[in-house]
C-alpha cells in the first residue's frame, strides 16, 4: 500500500493524500492548512466542501511545510524552520528571567543525574579495570540529555545551536542570543552545584570505587592543556547538537531517544568535554575535597568557547547554510 498522509481542510475535514499523486481536497490552495499526519488506514477521503485536484507543485510545497516524509523524518528546511520557532519561544521566555533561570537550573541538575549515574554504575567496572568501562560510561550518561529534552529545560550547549539558528534565520536577534546563552549558562552552573550538594549530603558517592573514579576523572581533566580542552569541547558540542538536531527531525519517541543516545554515547566514551557536564562533575569533586573552584574555572575557560564553536559553527551555521530556502525560487518558506 502506498504511503499516505492526512491533511486538514478549512472546514475541518481530513483528506488522505497519496505521496506520489496529486491531492484530493478542498479545491484550492487555501483549503489546506500546514498540519497533517501519516495515515495508517490507507487511502480515504473525509468530507470537504467539494473535491478538486491540487497540482503536484503545491503538494510538494505543502509536504515540506507540514514536515512529512516517508522515512519518518522531516526535511532539513522544515527542521530549520521549527528550530527557529523554538528560538522565538526561548526569546519570548527571556521576558521572565526568573522562570528562565529556574529552567536552566533544572537542566544543570538533570546533567548532574547523568554524572551520578555514571559514577555509581560504572565505578565498580573501572576499579576492576574492565576493558568496556569507557563504553559503559557512554551507554549510561545519555540519560541526562534524554531527561533534558523530554522534560524541557534550558541547557546552554543546545541553546548555542537553537539561538544561533534563530538569529541566522531572522526570527530572533543578537540580544536574545546573548541573553539566552548567559542566563542558561549561569543557571546550569547554579543547578549543577545545588544538585551536587544534595548528592553529597545523601552519601550515595561515599563508596570507595565511586570516590576514586571521581578523583581520577577530575585529575585527568586537569592534566589536559588549554588547546586539548578547547578542541575536545568543539567536538563534544558538535555531537550533542547533532543529537538535538536529529531529535527534532525524528518522528516517534523511540526514534528520538535512539538518535539522541548515539552521539552522546560517542562523546562520553571518547572523552570529549561538555562544559555543563564538567560543572556537575567538578561540583561533586569540590564538595568531596578532591578539586577546587580554580580547577572548575580553568575548565570552563576553554570548554565554554569550544562548545560554542562546536554547536554554533559546525552545526548551526552549516545546517542554516544547507537548509535555508532559495528565496528567488521558493516562496513557500515565507
């Protein structure tokens, strides 16, 4: 059976349209709105004011606007549009900085959940020098970004991509971008420390393997020079923002989780640097007495710019360039 999508006419009727043929609907372009979903029931036509063919050119443009695809993902151009819309919403939320800051604090805490899970679950394998320990670290940490994306929170590293795409698309301004970045970064830091304090008080990291792994991780990060921290941060947020970009393109919760999990697994297993994850890790180490605020400050000095380059230049700018419409020939983007 050929794949169909259902589209909605202005009178409220749903019309099932085959992807490879002209549409049947309200007899005019104005008869459809930019909304629809895949039909699992096959071809059917529900009531509309009167059948009339829509030409193929409009239907192709409609499917791009509505974001449908037979392979379960929306187009790059449509994802660009949706992400720019997300940037608009974030810019609007900046009018309530208190709420925005709390949302950013939640994101810092959610990333902390991933760090604590990693330390508790993987430290016994590290203590035994298991060969698969790094892969296990990568397998468990994506829980953090999954919570951020499904629960909703202002994470600095993903906001780098979203707000830059909004600015490049003309939907938001530089003031919105800077405000979002500064407020989300500060909120992430406060949230990471608040969560770290609760974890420290709970004693869940008091076991010798977990404490030893925590100390080993912060010592290893401290041994890296500035250039290494910067480039590892570039590569890290390239992967994180690719995960967020694919999350937006995918349709269905299982697909979204899968495409989010893979790039985060890679960055953790390889050892790239995520500034908010480092906030969470160093907050735990500072409270445990195995690191100082200077160690965290040095890490952020190099990883924050690196994360901006990775998510901004390597993901936001490239997908804006490849996905932006040719306005001379495609007016459907307007």
